[in-house]
């Protein structure tokens, strides 16, 4: 440890602090003036309105059902429903009546509702009465701390794994301004908490294996950090790692792959970490499935209810020449439902067409079931398509724009990599990530090699997962400024790309290339600061040129 490296480390920490403060101030300024398109709320899209509805309904009405919120009408412009959202589902509630609910997993909105409850008790203000200013306050109380934790955890990873003073500073700039995460800080969404949780786990892992990282990264700053870290109780550290790994998965389902890898990485590094790590996972699992049960009387999240439920009975003896349910099918269905005690004795049913082919809706009061026609005949099943309800946006013919889905997987792959929603076209800094994977696996220490390999496999798994989704889900994440489903990888990809940046320092040409990649990444971010819920600037430009349909 030399005096020069100690001086550089101190100067870097000052730079990190300044960059983080600028980023937080920029975000705070945007939150302070954020307003929805109709000017009645601070909600920017159907996506965040869905969560806001849950938050408000929990505190103001004591229920996860959002019927009362989505029915609110602007008192002046009666045609505007400022709380209405397409991101909702409908199913039978605990009161045996049909209700609307947010389609988002309820854990994060429940946590935000806890913050809102305190604010409500202190101020007496409600979101329903003050949907602009109170929403801004809540965004500040929730998103700013999450962003601060993301920044300092990711900067801590950069400091530990980076090579050289110059490259660490560039990586810090990329962390603060070069990813597409910053636009999402002005909206209530799952991507910021997922990325923050991932950054914390990565930082804890690097702290755990810090003595075995590449010696070029173990400069005086790391040495000073290690000395301080040694006093932190290891059990608490590993418990927090488990909590954060599980929170990432609770907010981004495909992050389950990385949760499994984190468990393996920690177990390999410190066998004693396994029990507290799993304890943290269990804590979050209880919260995730528990809030889902409270909201929906089911442990599966709402977005998992898109098809037919458990078969009740098979109407084997019935055939219809028209392929439509006739009176005999209706009577047999009614008798079977009464026999299985799913409806009351003597209750009438009605059968109406469903949005899906070869399926009909059987209704008895508020209860509904699925009548299915297959080659073998008719069958009755429990209703499990929560996305089919009156005037639903999610049926074929109603979806618009990118929500119609991209039929060609080849086109989808091209657009999500180098096209209008491209990871590399919108954030050229990510071009360093494949190189970082190669170098990390080939030349890294065993600890670094295992980490980089885990990130590589998880990235490929998630990429292939989204590429092979059904047509309805091949929509680039809907109307948003990037392929947002992979945003939670931001701290991990920065961790992989940072060592590569040292190579660019040696010549003016290389430095200029990296500066250009950083500048273009910042450009994409800054073009999206108004709202994350708009099409990427490349998409909008191509529309202007007439290359894309509206």
C-alpha cells in the first residue's frame, strides 16, 4: 500500500460521492415536478397506476381490490379516469364477488403502502385527494433511498473489481448516468428495487471474497475497506445477501436464476453463509407468498393466471354438431356444478362466448367457470383467466402498438439487441460486457471466474426466456424506453465491464472510443428522463422516418 495509491483512492471516493449526489439531485428534481399526461396525477402510465391503485386502496379502504380507485372520475373533465389502468385482473374475492386487482405482485406495493400509512397518519392527506403532491413525496421517500443504495453498492463493486484509477472513474460515470435505470426513478416500478437488491448482493459477495480478488484490484482503498468490513457481523451480512437476492427475484421473476447462482457462490466462498443466506430467502418468500395470499387467496401471482383452471368434470356423453353449447350442455353443466357444490342447488347458469377459441364462460351469479370443447368432447374447468373481463385490453384485436407482439423471433432478437429497443444500440457501454465475460472467465481468479460465469449463464437464460415467450409477451416490455425486463442486470453488467475499461486508457484513440460509447449511453438515458413509459428515442425516430407502423 503506497502513499500514491492511498491518495488516488481518497480522490476517487470524493468523485464517487459527488457523482452520486449529482445523480440523486437530478432525480429529486425530476420527482419534484413529475406529472401525468392529463395533469391530474403524478402517475405516468398504466404500469405505475396499477401499483398506485393498490397502495391507495390498502391504506384508504383496507383492501387489495382496486375497484374504487379505477372508478374515480376527474370532476371537471368527466371523460378522464386518472386512476384507470390496463394492468389489472379480475377474479372472485373473499366476499364471493368479482373485483378488480392490480396485475402486479403485491409485495412491493404493500411495502410502499406502509410508507404511505405513516405519511397519512402524520399529514392526514390521502392519495385520492392529493394524487400529485403526495405521490411525489412518496416517490421521494421510496425511490431516492433505493437509488442511493444502488449507487453506493455498485460504486463499491466498481472500486473492488476495477483496474486502475482512470477506468474506475469512467465506470462510475457509467453507473450514475450511462444506464437506462435512471429514467425509472421517477415512477413506481419493480425495476429499481430489483436492480438495487442485485447491486447489494454483488457488493456483499465481493466483500466476502475481497482477499482473493485479483491483486491489481486490492489497492489501498480496498485494503481500507476490508479493514472496516471485518467488524461487520458475518451472519447479518449473509442474511442481508439472502434477503436482497430473494427481493430481486420477487420483483423480477427471471432473477430466480441468479438467486440460485448467488447461493452457490456464497456457499463456495463461505460454507457458513448458507444458513443465514437461506434464512433471508425464507423471510422474503413468506412476504411474497403471504401478501399474494392476502390479496388473492392464492400463492401464484396474478400474471400467472392466464389460462384454464383445474378440470371439474368431463361431459363425455354429449356431442353437438354445431360446435356450440346447446341446451343439453347447459343442463348437464348446471347439474354437475350443483353436484360438486360449486353453485347452490337450483341455481341457474348462463353460457356466453369467451375471447378464447373453443372456450365459453359459464356464469352463476358472481361465480364463473370455463366450458371447454376439445376433440374428446366437452369439459368443465375452474375459471383461471384473470385477464378476461369486460372491455379487457388483453384480448386479440384490442392490443395496440408493440403490445400486439412481434411474430418473428428473428426480428425480435434483432430489435432487442441492435434495433429500436436494443441493449447495445441504446446503451453502447454494454458492448464491453461480452468482452468482459470472455476475459473474466479466461483470466480471472477463481472467485471472479465463478461470479462472471454465473452472470453470463443467468444473462443467457433470461435472454432466451424472453425471446421464447408467447406472442402476447414478445412486446419489448410494452411502451417503455428500453428492453426494461433486463434492467436488473445493470449492476452485474457494470461489474463485468469495468475491468475491460482499463484497456482503453493506453491511447487517445481508445479513450476516445470509450468516451463516445459513454456519451451515446448518456444520450439515450437523458432522452428518456421525462418518463420511462414512452418508446425509445430510436423507435420514435424510425417512426418519424416512416420505417415503423404506429
